[in-house]
C-alpha cells in the first residue's frame, strides 16, 4: 500500500498561539486579573505563518488541486511545530520551577484541542446520520469513538492491510488519525522529560533519551514503509521521530538565537524550498513516510531554527510570518477539522458529484466555520481564567467532552438509519439446489431481476461487506507482502482427490462454492490465492514498484501444485493489472504469460478449469442500493461495460485454450443475455464491493459451478 493523501493530518498543537507557552496572541492578556506570571517568550509570527502554509497545502491536496498532490506533507510540518512549541513550554516550566506539573500540562491540552474536536465530531455524526453511507454507518460511528479515545490511527493502520476494504471511500473521521498520534506521543514525552530532568544533571544530555527514540522511530518508519505501508503511515512508533525533531530543536533554541543573520536566512529559504519540493513532487505513489519524510521534516526544522535568532527576523522569516499567512495559522486547527468532513459528506448532501470547484467551495465554507469556531468557542474556553486556575476542572471537562462523543457514537450505533425494503421473495440457494437444471433456473431469475430490496435479503445489506469465507478468517488469502501461502486445506483433508484454487482475490471469491462441492464430493481442497497476483507469468506493478512478492509467491504456488498432482485446478484472476515493462503488443505478451502458467498446470493436474473474470459493477452497488433501495435499476451495470479489460480477458481465454485447459465464462451466471446485470437475485445480493461477488451469492452458485465441472467428468458416478 502506498500513501493516500486523503489521510493527511490536521494542525493540532497550540494553534492559534504565537507564543509557545500558550499565552494569547497580539499582546492581549485575556486573564489579566490573575496573579502575574513569568515573562512570556517573544512572539513567533513565522511559526504561525508556517502553520498557515502547511494547512493550505493539506487542504489543497485534499481538494484535488493539481500540482500539490504531495500537500499531505503538511502533517509532517505540523508534527515538527507541535514538538517544538510543546517542548519549549515544558522546558521553560522546568527551568522556572525545577519540575513539571503533568496535571497542568494535560489540562492545557484538554482545553486547547477537545472543545472544537468535540463540536466537529458531533456535527459529523449528525451529517453521517442524514447523508452518509448507511452501509458503513456503524463503521463511521466506530471511527468517531476511536477518534475520541485516540486510537483511530491504529484502526486505520490495521484496516490498511485489509484487501477487502481497499476500494472503500474514506471515513469522515479519518483525519483524526494525526491527533491520535500526537496524544499518544504526549502520553510518553512529558513523563520522559520529567524523568530525564530529575536524573540527568547536564542540560545537553537531557535530550539524549529522546534522540535515541527518534533514531529508532526513524529506522522503524523506513523499514515499515516497505514491509507494511499502512503501519508506517499511521503508526505512532514510526511518527514519533517527527515530533521528536521539533522537541530536539527546542533543546537547542538557546544556541540557535546566536545564528548569524545570513546563515539563518539561508536556512529558512532552504527549508521552504524543501517543503515546496515535497508538496509538488510527491504524490500517491511516493513510498511515504520512509526516507521521503526527511524533506518536509527537515524543511520545517530549518524554518523554525532560522527564526530562533535574536534580534530582528531575517527577510524570509518575515515573509513566512506575513499577516495573511499568520491569519491562516490562527485558523489552521479549525480549518483542518472542518474541511475534511465537508469534503466527504458535502457532495452527497448536495447531491452533486465531487469535483475541484465543489471541493474548493466546501473548503472555503470550512474556513468560515473555522473563523466562527475560533471566535465563539476556542478562544473563550481556552483563555478562560477559571479553567486556567483550576487544572483539575479542565481535565474533567476534557474527559467529559470525550465521554460525550463516545456516548453519542455508541447510542447512534444502536439505532442505525433504516433501509427500506419491499416484499419477501423465494430464496436463491434453495431455488438453484432443487432445480433439475440450475443454470437454466438461474438464467430465468436473471431475466426477471428484483427492482427493490427484498424484505428477506440474506444477509441484510449492512452485513454483506463483513461476511467473509474461511480463507480470510484463516489468513489463507495472503496479502501483498507474503511470499508463500500457509498450508490451507479444506473439505476432506484425508482424500486423495485434490482440488486446488489458484489465483488472486477474484479466485478467492469462488472459495464458498468450491468448499461446498468439496464437502459434497469428498475432495481435499487446497487454497492458493494472493491479493492482486495475476495467474499470468508477468511481473506487474504494485504501488510504486515491481510486485516482486507476487512473482516469488507464484513460483512457490506452482511448485506446490506440481507436488500435489491434483485432480483439478481452478484458476482465475481479475482483469486489472499494469505490467512493469511496457508491452508493444499487449494481447500477444499477456497471452504468452497466461500460456506459460497454464501449460505448467496442465502438466501437473488431471484437469485445469480457467474461470474468466466476473462482470464488474459500476461503483459500489451496496452503497447505491442503500441509497435507492426501491429503485435498484439505478445500481445495475450495463453488461456491455462490465468487462474491465477486454485485452486481458481475451489473453486469458487464448492462453487457456493454447494450454489445453477448459475455459468457463461465468458472465451468464451474473448477467442476462441482454440488458443490465442485476445486483439482487432472489433473496441474495450479487456483489460485496466494486469488483467482488458477495460470499452468499458465490455459495448459492455451488450447483451451477458443479454442473459446469461435471462436463469435465470429475463428478461422474458420484
């Protein structure tokens, strides 16, 4: 998995303060009646302007503006700013009092981030209830709960390795991942700093534990980017070093104030250039974070370091801190929190297709909401004298706000929005299993499809995506990283009649039918499937490079099939693939790739059945059906458009025939002779997402597939 810029995070540290200690901007003391405090540090308009630049990059990237596809690096800039400002405040407190008050620290965090985060989360829950996907409503409520409890990044890291969720649209709460990363960091860092302050006397050595953690985190980030990109992107262990760079910068702030003016200016220019280069040169296929995160992180560090020098700021620091940029910095936290739910829910609520103009309009609306939130909510709560003087009350307020979101999410999950249905209909599985000619019976049902969701749909619409066969539960369908399938045997493990299922996830979708046949006829079923790994002997592209693990897995799988000498191999893969090397004649080259594999299979097995790819729906039919439950014709793809890639389909057919394999076209099992392909047949939904059959539909096709395999002679006499 490569980076998806839809998941860049918001600025959430101490914005909109210009002072690292959390005092109000513009020299205004909103709590003047309190006892006098120690002198505050000088204002840093350049940091506020850097916030404004970072949030603008993130928002523009999310809106789909050309030439800033790498704007997601704005989150890395925010991590550095947060680490610097928070640590600078903690260091001043330790210098002033000789210790740290963890209670006061978390009180400041609570009143800073939670009021607005709570408001946006509650508003988003309402938006989900009214406009968002009914299919994923429970999932969205879980995301709201995870965001309130600061573990949504862990959920995203885990789901990023879930092949079945790849085509899903993003969650309106997904942007809270970076808030979770920060809070996880700040559970550790103040305690570590306090311990270091107590145990280590030399000031410069107090940064050593953090330096070691940063180095370890960076190495883990680089390693995980190749091995598990979702964990690399969302994991706290791989992002700690970015916050840590800002924190280490705070330790050296005293030395940085003596930087020569020209050197400071050069550093700021270089830092800005690095951030701009990352934003414009990176894209979805950049293996991020990894080594590539160094450019925006070090760029942000250089900008901050250049502004630390004493005296008047350099020209580039003044440029970064110009009033419009600083104004955006004031609104950065609110702008990010508001813009993402609007981008996700707004087009659906307005019944308009998402596009650049609409996205920019929604982002502008989010900026207005951010300004109102700052004036009416953030500043009044944040600079409340009562809360500043009573940290225990502030912490309690924060816990109460988090509990409110959790409670609303839990209650909302218990009362999901209803999906309209029509009358009850006969069951598909029963109709096919009792029919003398299952294929003819299915053809009749396809010719008269349902126009509305049946009341007895099984499983119900909201449960279809979650229903998975045993090979997913048993981790037998391997992911992009694994080079070898585990020993996965089903049916009758002691049988000498071996059947092998071989291919990618479009092979795995046939597992329910093959498992039923294996149980009925006493076969030993061996599953060998891997995500997006084509049956053809062609190196394809995965993410940003060659899909090498697929080539290794394919070689191992073919060797295992040779050793098994199965009675039957059922092979298939999807019609979506990009060859690593450009092809002058794609049909010829793909045919050769399929032929090489199928010839080897025909030498190893008694029979080889090559299933062509199933018809593809248009978009996600489950989402469509939840929106139009009584007008399912709106969700039915025209079968003329259901072939994903005609070249790969024909190459697969020709390769199988050249190798002497049997070709089975399942299209008549999903589409009638003419017209559209239905999404519901009898009481069963056909698809589980935008390319795969639903598990229940595949299982219902057991007698149809068995009827086809009977033609090979392997079912005769049984």
